[in-house]
């Protein structure tokens, strides 16, 4: 009960700053403008379209697939493309098209999850390190340097050795390996922003540091972080496929593009189709993400003329 | 420069220290008893006790780390559970193959991306530039291991020109050795080639519009001299500085390429060790690669500071 008036008093103090007329999206926000430029760029549009289509595919896989991806059709093993099985079948007589469609799931889910977890944790670490400074910053950033010393595949191998194989564990592993790049980026933006007038005045009226960081500094980090997010999702998708290829990621019989490519290696002399389709799907998703992140970077960098 | 170098080297020390801690903890974070992980699940209680004593597991954790570190300093990385051999010996047998592959990938990427990057920059917005741009985008989007499989299908299975896997050591037969190296090196080099080519093109274009190039042209130098003597040299400086870091990423990529081509390097050693629960080997492999990566990072930064005076004075 005693806390009530105190809280009211604080928000009355903070009111004019946080809830005044000048909300940051009231004048056209630079981030929104950059997103507009991204979509108007044909490369960005194609990239966004590919990503959106594959996300929808992951969502709608049960309705799009002609067969159950796990059902084996005896006597129909290693068929090339036929009218019954549009992309052919694998060594156990399972429909490749259905497995490719379901295979979007681990790629997209691990990619998105790694971005959310790694990005979220990295942004939090970067905000804290940049805003607090001192020994907190030193400890956090040296920790990031250390994680940065292991390329994603190696972090993946190390973490999966401890946690055991599986899609979710891959997402955790990649989140850990992506964390330092987000932390470094966020910290650099925070360092540039934290002595600006709006932060100082927020402090002067007694806003809590957490509120200043999240409501006032963070929005200024969004634009550069978007580029990093799209870039990192590409890295995560690629690493998920690579780890599944090595047998550490998505486990059989669940379909994933990486493990399908791994299976295909035993049949390169008899049936090349099982080595073609998962690679095409994977390259398409990676191309989409690359195009999107290139377009974002271009839209956010006014100095870049020759791209 | 010395102040900058000293500061940068001092910064690397805690990173190396922390990565040894992380790699040390790897064995202790494994589910179950680390002694069981080392001795195998069907070891007798007596064997387990012996292993526990050997590994110093009856000591407190910080002391165990300190002992492990001392062994490390003497090049003693422990023994493989599977073969009983010294892990340091296993590593030293595999490292040359991995380095050979990574170096070949590096040389190949540099050679191709220098040509494509410069040609694209000199033909900005022409058909050649566009073709190279598409090539680079594909090179960046095609996963190395899929490229490896495609190469095996075309060059080994269909055409029969190259062996589908394995390594012929360079001492015995140079021709056969290069043949066994060709496909893994191409597959490994692919994404770096796309990235470097873009980087060289952008760097070249930036330089081509600078004043000293205009001056060189206006004093009547031949276009060839302008490009090779004035533009290229300045454009390639930043490229030199990214190479160290890129070599580190190539080393990471060797793990999967080695698996595709049964290349007997560090990557296949580590993957086999994971399959056999031979965790001491995994630990040593990870530590080796991490320290190489940290050193490459350090050298890159020092080189960059050496080449660009602005970096030294910054808060770096």
C-alpha cells in the first residue's frame, strides 16, 4: 500500500519526458524510413519475399505436403522425379518433396530462435556494458571476446558435445556464438548515445537507468541491429544445416536439409536427386537472407554509393 | 605503435585464459562422471578410481584446472581413451593436413577474388560486373558442404577426373596429392571468394574516385600505370588486414569439408572423437583451434594498427 503513492510520484516526475507529445515514432522514424528503402530495393524485395515464402512453408508444411514425410513407400526407393513423387524418393522410399517442405521447419525455427535468444541476450549485455561502464564493462566485453574466439561451428560442436544432439540444443549453441557480435554492436551505439542531451535530461529528472536504456537508448540501436539480425540468421541457418550434416543437429527420422544431404552421400552413384533438392532449398533460403541483409545495410548507410 | 601493440597484446591474455577455462570446463559439464566419460561406460570401479586419480578428480576444481594448465604448458594434453596415444601426438599428426587444406583454400580464394574484384571494379555497371556480382551472391549462398557434394558428383562420379575423397600426402606424389586437394580446397574457398571479391571491388571503387588518382590521370599517366601503381596498392591495404580473421573462419570451415571428403585432418579427428566419446581429444582440438583463432585476431589487429595510424590512437 505504501508503495502506491511513491510510484505515482515517480511517474509524475518522469511523465513529461516519457509520455509527452514527442514520441520517437511521431516524426517519421529513421528506422521505418530505412525499412521502406529496403523494400523498394528490388534485391531487398526478393530477399523478403523468399524469406516470407519459406516461413509460410514451414508453417503450412502439413497442408502443402502430398505425403507424410516419415512414411516409407516399399518398392519405391530412390526414384527420380515421377508424376507420383514430384521430386523423387529417398533410400527408404520417403517422398522427397514432403521431406523438403517439412525440412524448412528446423532451418527456420533454429534460425529464428537463435536470433531471438542470441540477439536478446547480446543486446542486454551490450546495453549493460555500455551504460554502466567500468569493471562491469571490462568483464562482460572480455567474456564476449572469448566467445568470439570460437567460430560458430566450433561453438556448436562444443555445446552439442555437452548438451547432446537435437534442434533445440543447436539453437542454444548458435545463440551463444551469436551473442558477442550483438553485444559489441549494441555497446558501440550506447557509447555514442549515452552522453547525448536526451539521456542526460532523462537522468536529471530521475528516470531509472533501466527505463533510460530500454525506452530511450535502445530505439537508437534498432537500425544497425536489424542488419546484424538478418546477417546472423543466415549464419545460424547455415550452421544448423552444417551441424545436422555432421549428425549433431536435427536427428533422424525427422527431416532436415543438412541431414538429408548427409544421407545422400551414400547414393551419389545411383541417385543424385537426393543430393540436389535439399541443397537448392538451403541455398535459396541463404540467398534470400543475404539479399535482405545487403539491402538493409544499403538502406541504412547513406555513405554507401557503390553497392 | 608500441603502446598500441602492448595494449592489444595485454587484452589478448585474459581472452586466452578464459578460453582455456571454457575448454577445461567442457569435460566437467558433460552429463555424468568425467572419469566415466574418459574411462568408458563399462569400466570397473577400480579403473574408474585410477582414472579419477590420474585426472586429479579427487582434488578441488580450481586445483584441477591449475594442474591441467601445467600439463598443458608442458605439451601434455592427456591420452586418447580410444587409442591410448598421447593427444598431442594425435594432433601433431593431423594438423599439417588441416593447415594444408586451409592454406590451399586461402590461396585459391585470393587468386580468384583478386581477379574478379578488380575486373568488376574496372567495369562498373557493365555486363562483366553483373556476371561477377551474381557469381559472388551464389558463392555466398551455396553451403560449402553442398558444393563439396556437387563437385564429387560432377568431377569424381560422372567425369572420373578426381578421387572422391581421401588425401595423398604431398611428399610421395605431387600430381596425385594436388588431385586429392583440388575439390576440398575449391569447396572450402567458395564463400570466402565471394566475400573477398565484393570487398576488393568496393575498396577499389572507393580508391578510384580519390584525388590522387585524378592527379595521376591528369598528369598524363597511362591508365594501366594509374591502376596498377596508384589505385591497386591503396585498394589492397584494407584487404590484407581482413585476411587473418578470414583464415580463422577457413579453419572453422575445414571441420565440415574434411567430413565431406574424408580428409584426415583435425576436423575428422574431432568428429570421430565425439562419436567415440573420446572427449579429451575433442577438448584438445577445440583449444588448439581457439588459440590459433585468437592469435590470428591479434596479428590482424596489430597489422591493421601498423598500416593505419588512425587505429593506434583510438580507444581500440
